[in-house]
């Protein structure tokens, strides 16, 4: 690995010793401070316990004990501050311990003036400040000056600082491998050697969680990570191009304290395709020294918005793959409900609601307090700046004001009636309450909306649908769009109901979210993006995906034009990444047979040629993977049902488990195709590669997804007629 002479190595080792000395001193001081804070907290808790035990608490709220209450409140506040400081110290200890293992990974020597010596800039995952010399010993990888490492070779270079563009000349670009505080090796980087370093790093086994990639960020990846000019950053990347890593490192960059307006954890939301993927990416931000941020799935957001359980993407996939009499209808309905035309239909429905409400005269005590004509006129006012649901609630308030004005006289009438019947005051008031209940039900029929019922009535009325959808590309058979509410809503119907709800109410979220990251973006529909746009109207978006990895239907780069049009953010930009860093050259070449018109660069890392085997050879292949030391082996099936069926046939000695179940070291995972998206494994064994599972043109995407999950080894298993999409030699 090295291309440095022995004298240089001694200098580098001495420098590393000096940095480690500073870190160990800081760590020792932090541990002492932590111990003192812990003892202080114990004293505070002991005092609190004693104070809570004293008789003073029994009468604490008495007027003459107010000073005691103030004192106790101050004690609680002090304890909270001490807890916060202690937590901060513990985070510092964690950071210092990580830095001692590997304090930096790169160095650049930059000359800013010909008459001045070059500055040695060491770059690590976190910064390290020298209190004595009052300068940085290690620069955070997110700092502006560190960008030259990712974007330039030796020669002229530049970076953007708060004061503007800084030009310089890079005299040295050096990369290190430091493990457990020991200098393993280093080199002065040029393109060839850097690719060699990348290949060696990527040849390592896959981890159960995504790792940070600060040492190997490429120039185009760095440009995406540091982008601050666009409120909508879209990244189209080939399988293994680092899309998710870019998204996670971009989040860490936007939280960097060196920025003008750094984001806090509560400002950021990451949307993941499923909970398995959420766990996979959960360790990246802590590894980079940042707090974790909120993650969710779209179905989780929809459930929170409409208050009804929503099916997961995996559950929808199972329905779409089920081959029965309704399979084609389900797919056609989903295609329409995923399109911009469906948004147009929902917009028309929202606009038409005032025309289809069940208006009626509203009466109280025999008097009409609002005629149907008056109600219709008020609710159909299009010039109002308020959404319909808001106008309804305001009208409801006005109606009850009219009722309140009439209520005293009506109560007198009821008292007279009760007197004539030989009843008392209680009877009169009971009648008044009953009348108010009847009236409330009548008022609510025109001032409260059931968005699920509104959507259902529209979808289940073909005549109304045809009129509403005039000029739109509706399915020929409108009954395909029929909606019957279940305990769990289909994802596309839940999105439509949420969109209507936000369209007809204020729609804007009070959330503090300022950055939304959407991963596996190609699997979100037009309506999904419309919902996100209304949920987070003030947020910027980072959208990463691959149109060739879409589950269900086909897409091309125009898909991003659709996203841009719906989200409508300032200065949208699309970056394309065509280089894969995951698979070996042989696996990538094999996978590209499913995308004949797509060009993807390989890092040129060599490995075994993919094989096509019989199911009877599965045990041998699993044993071979274990013999090679592979830590993650995935048996990928098309559906969760297929995975369950395969599990029944597995030899117990193979230690095969379903993805998501409690795992043990050495386990092999059965993974349904949708859950494999975004993940990577040392070896992939793709099951059921027959025509019945992968026989349609749409299955090209599915095979491409499955095959490109593999880092080092790929085998396909088939006992019957192999899929016509698969060629054994490419």
C-alpha cells in the first residue's frame, strides 16, 4: 500500500503519537469530569429524596410555603441541567474513544501564497482543537477546506469558505489507514492508487448496518453531499452507486456546526422504504458523531394523519404478485392511482365538494336558522382564502351563536310546556338538551367532513367519476377504482384520503421539519409526493432513487420531472451517478443483461462468475459461502409467501431465518425482494428463477434488483424452465 520512504513514515508515526497524546489527555479529563458530574447528580438525587420525604411536601401548596415550592422547583431545574451536561460529557467520551482508534484518514498540504510554507491539513471524522496553539489539529471532513481532498488531485485547487472562494495549490494528497491507534499504511494518492484503495475497502465483508464512507467519498458524491444551493436535490444512481450513503452523509453535513444555519436533529426527517432499512442505516449518524434523526415510513406518516391502519409496501407487493382473477385489475387500478392524472381527479373532487354536500334547512324551535340556499352560498364561495373545512367550522360557530340567542326564549317555552304537563324544570332542560343534540347532528351533516366517506362515495359512483374525470386518462373499467374501507387501508387509498384531507383543510403542517430525505424514491407515487408536499411545505427535499429499481410498473428519467413539478421547489437539480461500487465486475456484467440499454461503470473489482444451479445444490452453496468467511448470505425470494414456503424446506443445520426475525451469528437470511432493496450482502442466492416467477418484461427490474445486492458472490437457483430473461453466459 505504501509509496512513502522510511523517513516519512517515522515522521507520520511521530505525528500520530502527538495527536493520540492530545486525545488521551482529553479523554482522561472528560472521564474525570464525567465521574464528578455523576457524583454531583447522586448528591442532588439524594437531597431530592430527602426533601420529598419531609413533611414540608404535605402542605407545599399552602400560601405560606410558596418559597419552599420555588426552592424545590429550582432544585429540579438544576438537576435537569446537570443531567444534560453529563450526557454531553458522555457523548464527548464516545467521540474521543472513536477518534483514538482512527483520528484522521487524510492529509492535504495546501500552499496559499508562494512566499509562505504549505499548511498541513489533517482530515478526520471529527475536528480536534489545540488549546495551546489555538489551531485545528484535525479538520472535520465536512469543513469547507476538507472538500479539496474529495474534489482535487495535486495542483490548483479551491474551496468555498464563509468569506468566499479560496484558491490554493495542493502539493500533497495523502491517505491513511489507521486501526486501533496504529498506523497500518498510507500512500500519496493519485487516481490509480485511490481506485486500488477503494477496491480493497470494498472487498471487505458486508456489515449488518451501513457504515460511514468518509474515507472513500468520490468527487460527484461530495458535490451532492455539500449542495446548499438547491431546495430539491434529486439523485438518480445505479445500484451500488452510494445513493443512501450520500443521503446519510448529506444529513450529517447539514447538521455540521460550521455551517451558517446548521440543522438540528428535530429539523430532519428520513423516509425509509421499511423498518428493516431503518435499522440498517441507524448507525451511520452516530458513527459520524451526530445525533440520530427521526425516521419513518410513508405508511407510518399516513396512519398518523388519517388515524386508520395502512398496509405496508411489502403487503401491497404480496397482493400485486398474487396471480388470481383480480390480479390484472389490481395492477391497473394501482397504476392509475399512482399517476398525476389521479391528483387532477382528487383536485376536481375537492373543488366539487360544495356541490355534492347534502344541504338542508336547519331549524331550531320551529325557526329556520339557516336555509339550504344560504348554507350552499356560504360554502361554495370560491373567492375565500380559507379552505372548505375551515369555512365549514366557521359557519358552524356562527350557527351556534344564532342558537344561543334563541335558547333563553325556547327554554321558557319548554318550561311552560312542562308546567302544562305537570313536569318540572328538570324535564324542560332535558328537552332542551335533546333538541340541541338533534340540531348538532343536523349541523354536523353539513359542517363536518368524513374524508374516507367522501373518497368512497366518489370512487364507487362510476357516473360521477366519469363526469369528474372528463379529459383525464381514466381506466376503461371504472369499477377497478372501487374503494371499500377495510380495517387496513391500501397504501394508495390512504394517500388519496390524506391528500383530500389536507387539500380541504389548511393542509400545512406545523412541523419544524426543514429537510426531508426520501430514499428508494422511485417507489413513491405522484400522490405520495403530493402528500409530502402538503405535509412539509417549508422543507427542502433530498430525493434519491433509481428508476431501474422500481417495484411495479416502469419509469425513466422523466419520473424526476414529475417529482420536480409536484414538489415545486426553488432551483431543482438532478444528479446522475453511473458508477457502481458494490458488485464485482462479473456480477455487474451479469446483472446488466436485464437492462440492455443502460450503461453502468464498474470499479473493476474481480470475483467469481455468477452461477445457475439446481435447488438440490443449495446446501453446498451455503456451505461454500461459510467456508469463504462470508458474514452475510441472503436467500432472496420474490415474495414473503415464497420465503415462508422455502423456510419449511430448509435443513435446520443451515441456520436459515427470515429477515427481521431474531438473528444469530452465522445465520443465513431468507429475504423477500422488497425488503432487500437498499441492502447489500456478501453473497446472494436468488431462488425460484423460473418463468412463472420472473417471466414478464417487468421482471427485468426485479432480477436486476436482486442480483445487484451481492458484493462478492451470486448464484441463481431453478429446477424448472428458467426465466427467458436470464442468459447463463453474458
